[in-house]
């Protein structure tokens, strides 16, 4: 794994999971945007700017288990399991699409449906699947 995927993997494993959110935020550009899924607090409203994203993350932080990584151009797609739900089967329940510019994340999009994430990244044709 190289480039932007490695930046994201290391940031999640070394900073996000241990709760080092201040340091984790260094992967974001000042003008970054985060587009949470509707299942998140604030019903999926876009969060703009590194400081606002940091505040958003403070309210939802839980360690994650990373799954499969894919890259295409400036995008990194990764599946992950949110938190550590007792009795869960460990299947990834979210897919994240990060867009990078000059080694910094400028857009983070969360999807509860992997096909929708792949469409957003340009890796699959749009479907009518809910």
C-alpha cells in the first residue's frame, strides 16, 4: 500500500483509533469537507473546514477496524467496521471515500452502501439500489 492509502491507513491506526484526534486532523486540508451518511448525527449535513470536522469527530469518535482498500486516481476507498459491537460478525458496515490533494484529504464521504461509495469514486455505474 502506498501514497494516499498509506497516509489514511496510518492515520486511522496510529491516531484515530487511540483517540489522538488533534493529530489525526493533520491529514485534512484547511478547506476540507466531510459528507456523513444520514445515519450520522446532524442527518448527514456536510461539515466544512478542518475545525468543524474536528468538532464533528469529537461527538462520534470510536475505534474502527479497517477492511479492504482500493484506490483510483486521487481517491481512496476503504471499508470499515465502526466501533467494537459485542457479538458482531466483524463485517464491514461502512465504506469511506477520501479524496486527496497534495497529500491532504479534501473530501471525506461516508456510505452505508458499498455500491454507492464505488459510484461516488467512479468505480461503478450508478444503480437504483437503496
